[in-house]
C-alpha cells in the first residue's frame, strides 16, 4: 500500500477522534507513532488536526452553504473540513494543491462519485470567497461564535461577563498559536546567563514581563531538545503558570503542600524559590503521574519534594500535620488554555462547569483544615469561569471566617500584572489576550493567626 501523506494521516486522526470520542492529542500520537513520516510532515499533520478542530464551527458554517442538509459520511465531511481549513488559513499551501490532494484521497478511500462531489464543493468554495463573510448579522454573540469558532453558549456567557469587544479578543487569542516559554532553574543558573546561552544557540530568547524566572522563545524551537533542558537548567512552562510561585511566596525551610501537583510544574518552581530547602509534599490522585513529578524533580536537581498519591479530599485524614503554605492548583474546565487544547471548547458543557466547581469547593474546604495559623492557602485554575474562580473563593471566605482574602497578593505580583488584580487585591484573573499567555486565575487567602 502507498505510504500515507500528511493530509491522509490528519484525516485518520480526525476520524478517530470522532469515532472514539477521544482527545486529539492522544489520537495524533497514536497515528504519528505508527507512521514513518518525516518530522516536517508530522508538524503539518499536527497543524492540520489542531487547526481543523480549532476552526470547526466556522468551517461547518461554510460547508453547510454547499452541502445544506444533505447526508455526508463522516470521513468525507472531515476531508472537506480539513481542505477548507487549508484553503482559508494556511497561506503556504497553494489552494489548487489542497483541492487536488482532497480529490485523490476521496478516490482512494471512496469512489469517483465522492471524488467529484469533493471537487465540486471545494471549487465552489474557491469561486465564492465571500462565503466566509456571510455570517448572519444582528445577533452579536452568534456572530462572534461563528466567525471565531467557539461554542455559542460559551460566547453568550463571556459576552455577559466581559462584553462583546473583550469576548472577541479572548476568542481571537484562543485561535493564535501559543509562545514557547521556559522557566529558569535558579538553583543552577541565572536568567541572564541562560538567556545568553540560548541566544548563542540561535534562539530568540527574551525576558518575560510576567515572571522573574521566565524566558520567551520568540522563534519557537524545540526547547526540550536542548542540552539546557536535558541538564535541568530550565522547564517548559507557560508564563501565567509561573505567577503561582509569586502568589505562594514560600520561604526556604517552610512546610508546603501542593495538593494537585502532577506533572509537577508548579511544585518544582516552589522548590526552586525555596532554594531546595524545606519540605514539599506533592500529592496527586493519579498513581501513574507520580513518576512525572519524580523525574522532573530529579532532572532539576531538587531533593525536597516528596510525591504522595491520593485523593486530596482525604489528605486531612493522613496525619500530615499543618503547612505554612498550601497550593490548590485545582482541576478545572481549562477554558484559559483553549489555544493549546482546542478540543476543550467543544467537549465541555455548562453542566461540566457546575460539577467541577462543586469538586473545587470541596477540595478548598478539605485542604483549608491543614493550613497553619498565619499560613497561606493559594487557589489557582487555568480557566476564566467566575463560577470556578472569584465566586467560589468568595463563597468559601463567607463561610470560613478563619480565612481572609489576602490583599497583599497584588504587591507580590510582577508590576506588569498588578492592574489585572481585582479591587480586593487578593485575586488576579489573566485573560488569554492580556499577555498572549494562558488564561489563569489566582487567589490568596490567609488563615488568621
Ligand atoms: C491543573 S492540574 C495540576 C498541574 C500542576 N499543578 C502543575 O503545575 O504541573 C490538576 C491536577 O489535579 C489532579 N487531580 C484531580 N482531582 C484530584 C483530586 N481529587 N485529588 C488530587 N489530585 C487531583 C489531576 O490529576 C491533575 O494532575
């Protein structure tokens, strides 16, 4: 059988995601692992898969103008969406090449009739470029949803919360590729030294405005393949996530609990800030993730982290004592990281927001019992849903008078971020377009001493 090309493989991934209702990153890895495609073509497969999923609603809208209510087999539909994606969003692929490849795939997988239909739809799309602009005017939320390919219920919710312009900016940011950023391991090297070393290797390394330990790699590059990564001089991490260590602000020698710690990005950051002195219990519910924490700590030369496996709801019963600092980096809907995981926006429902918020609240209550008097509880998520963020923390503080909102959080944040803190000074909500970083929420509470 002829070797499959990038578009054929991308189509396999899209079909499998739909058939198995699975995540695209897992299916992508499955398909790429079994192929002997070059790394450049693997990059194209990845771009085609994520791009088609990301722009799904817009592509569906355009396709519906040509196929209307006609029944189209799933693989043919995916082939058409994949090809429309190339035509609209990938400048480097000539339109004719996208159409030609689609027709050849349709012939191979189906028959001449399907190939003619695919050819007809795509040529019509090329002849009528205004199909992309025929989004019905009037209902602004619907217009934003279709134009920027986000679920309508989510856009309606954001419009209510943030207004139309900000919602549009959020959706646009969610459709942009994320920057690569690394966190310097200050146990081994300074930020300036590492930035200089990376520049010597041709990377366009710039200091992050969001974190004293952050470096942005403007021309991308495979940071995890560098010797600097392998030898533990840095960790791949988004800039917004780096803010959490500033909020926890642990000191050398302290006892710290990271209740939902895997894969260990923030735990290891806390250990670096503590100068690898003190004690960090790093808990996660999934046994298979323990190894991720252990291996990252080893790579970075960190020895103060003790990985623990278990439900964070049960931690108070384990006789662990109290902690100076507790971090609850909670499981969440992840609506702040849609640009990295485009499936998220299609797979989650309003019901998911409610049920995850319930779990988050229980976690907060449970862990609060382990904060030492005068100690700090930091709550963070990578979502932008108030029900999981501000509303939840306010509800908790209202019912737990032994905790107060810690207004000094704002002062501990880097200057660039301070005006994103709310009027209480204890919350910060980063939206994806603020700094082109992940959407992220952080709150700091203090137990009355
Ligand atoms: C947002 S991620 C944590 C990311 C991590 N803090 C980091 O920076 O690398 C949330 C984690 O919570 C874990 N988790 C989910 N439910 C949990 C529970 N009930 N108890 C403990 N961990 C849980 C998940 O396995 C996941 O690894």
